[in-house]
């Protein structure tokens, strides 16, 4: 027969194990998010190395970097899913589910666009074509990298800010308040970039669908903010660890 004291010990042990698991997940999610932000800088920089059509190695290298980033972003999303709040029945709230599904859909869209981008130099290795502007795959790739990706990543950031908001006043929030405010700003920036599909495909124009502003700059801001989100998660986890000890 279990005595009250032994039951309390089991309960305390279970809570300690759960807290340790949450801290491990928090650490993993934080580091994965920061890795996404760090890797995004050289990846985007490769798009600006050449003013004309880039060589094959450049396109393939930035495509490979994108694959790695999306793999790490997937790991970040899986870890984040375990940190988002649940309702009284133990199920994740609808907004939390929408947040994770939106992020993983964004990953799928970027992988599709990257396959189209890398396909141009692979299919036409001696043509000197810029896959962002030339070839039959450029338009499909631009739409996927641009408005489609902008909408789904905006859903992720806005959903994340709403899902995590309930914990900001708690003693151990998922992320600091500045992370949620920044996520809302980045989500809105992506929403504002969606109408770029009406502004053509002249990449020198700021607001073109494949332009340096609505596409490249917004993409860099987006992935960099994933890095800052990871930093916020990491700092919140360290604060929670100090409270537990």
C-alpha cells in the first residue's frame, strides 16, 4: 500500500523529471533556432556575390545551405511543439497546432522552391542562366520563395506570438516579451510582402516578386528572427533552470 509520503515523493520525482525534460527541450529548441539564424546569413549573402548570372557552384552551394537550414528549422519546430501551452485536457490549443503546421508547411514550400532553383544549373550547366530570373522554372520558384512562403511564415510568427502570450506573465515564460513583440513585427512584414506578385520579376526592383527587398531582404529578416527567437527561448530556459535550482 502506498503511503501519503511515498505518493508525495513519487509526485515530486515526476515533476522533477518533467522539468528536466522541458529544460532539455528548451535548450535544444534554443540552439536550433540560433543555428538557423546563423546559417541564414552566408546563405543569403551568396545571392549577392555576383551581379550577373551566378556560376553553378554558387547556386548549388546556396541550395545545399538552404537544405541544411530547413533540416535544422524542422528540428526547431518539433522541439517548439513540445513547449507551446496545452489546454486543461492536455491537448495543444488550436492556435498552437496552427503555428507548428504553418512552420512545417513553410519548410516544405522552401524545399520545393530550392529544388526548382537548383534544377536550372543542373539542367542547363553551360548556359550561364540565373535561376531567379531565367529559365522555365524561375516564375514558379519566385512565387514559392515569395508570396507563398511569406504567408505561411507570417502565420507561424503571429500564431507563435498568440500561443506563447499566455505564459509571458508567468514566473517561467516560454520566451521573453521582446521575442513575442518582434515575432508580431516580422509576421506583419511578411504579410506586407505578399502583394509583391503584382510587381513583376525585375529583381532590381525592391518590391518585385523576386526583388532584393520583398524577397531577399524579407527572407533574411525572417530567418534571422528565428535565430533571435531561439535566443529568447534559450535565455528563458536558463532563467527557468536557475529558478529550479
